[in-house]
């Protein structure tokens, strides 16, 4: 069957909203902030390269950036996703708070808004109501090209916010998570202030602090954002399906390491509560490995590991 283009794009608005209920719209101020988060790192990098050509990056900035990428990345994959969205395990309070703080420092939104959006994605995956489906305009040709851009970053400016009262009422009952959500702006600033402070402490200069801010702060943050958004876009378009999900989610092996195992997306959509997404032999899943360490240390209990009898036909790539 050849490529198709939809006469009317799939709606990215919440189907649950009706005339009697006020939709959680994306405000102008939110669009301005989103623009700054999406475009800011690239602009900052261009400015630094222009001003400091020939001495743009050093090993210290790379090390700081990698450490923060791993810490905040696991905050998203283990914390925001596998714990808070899908309840793949039960943490002790200290681990819960730590993961919520680290995930917030990835600057992908507050923990409750992130969870609400992702739960809505699962409810309407690749159908009307999915906030970021690459199949919004159809399949193949320019339709899928437009859809890929939309599902990667365009949806941030178009899709209405997902109601926490509707999709994440459990989050609103957790006082720790409510407080961390209120502290999100401060945690976002801390995510940039930490590399700036470390850079100044190590180099003793404002130039060193600025370089650490750009590379270990802004660029690190942007890289993690694009890896997360690639799960929305690439892992619903390219790759293969190994399980019986009802949508177009796929497993895309090249993203295994940088996404900490989130790339085994088809298995995840078929079994969303599993703490391990890379459920077949040979599938690299660093997030599942870390959850296993938490379980061994006694910090996590009731971990929902894959069921051995589950149907995992197909390949891992």
C-alpha cells in the first residue's frame, strides 16, 4: 500500500475536552518559554563558537556534561517514565524524591505535567488525541516528513496541555511530588547553575564558567531533549515491531545507549508497566539495569519485571 496523506490531520487536542470543560491550552508565555528551551542552546553554542573560536571545549566540560546527562537522563527514564508514569516499581521515599528532582533538572517539564502528557499519549497512541504522533498527516512522503517534525518539536507549540486532574490524579495526592512540581523553575535553573559553578571553581575564571554552562548545561540539556523527542518521532516511524501493540511504535536499536533503553518502544507499548523495556536477549537497557540495582539495595520493591511467558516474537532491531 503506497503512502497516504490525510485530508485533515489527526487532532492533537485532548478528545476528553468538551464544551462544558475548559481545555488546558498552551498559553503564549508557555510558547515563549518553549522557544527559549528549544532554540536557546543552539543560539548559545553559536555565540560561544563565534567568540571563542579555537578554544571552544575542553575535557572538563565534557566530563561534567556526561555526568549530568546520565543523572538527569535516568531521572527521566527511570523516574518520570518507568516509576511515576507506569508504576513499574515501588521506591522508598528518598529514591522517589531523588528521581523526581533529577528528572525535573532535565527541564522537560514538571513531573506531574510530564506524566499526564505521557499517559495521554499511551491512551490515544497514533490516534486523534495523541499529543505527538508522527502519523498526524498520514504515512509516507511529505506527510510523514511533516509528521516527524511535528512529533519531534512542533507538538510543543500546538498540542494542548494534558490535564493532571484527568490523567495524573495520583500525582496530585503525593505531597512530595506536588512540592517538587512547584520547585520546577528553581530546579531548572539549578540544572544550569551547577555546571556554571563547577566550571568557575575548576578554572577560576568567568570564561571557564561560561564554557561549562554552555557545554555541560545548555548543550547537554538539548541533547537529552532531542533523544527524548526521538522516542516520540523516530520510534513511531522507523525500526521494527516485536510485540502486539495496537499502534505504530517500534524498536530502534541505535538509540539504546543514549536513550538508556527507552528505544525498545514497541515492547514498552505492548507491556507499559514492565520495568524492563529491552525484554529480549541482547537488548541493551541501562534503565532496567539501574532499577535492578535499586531492587538489590532494597531501595525499590515490587518491581514489575517481564513475564517469561509473554509473546516476544520478532527481532530486536
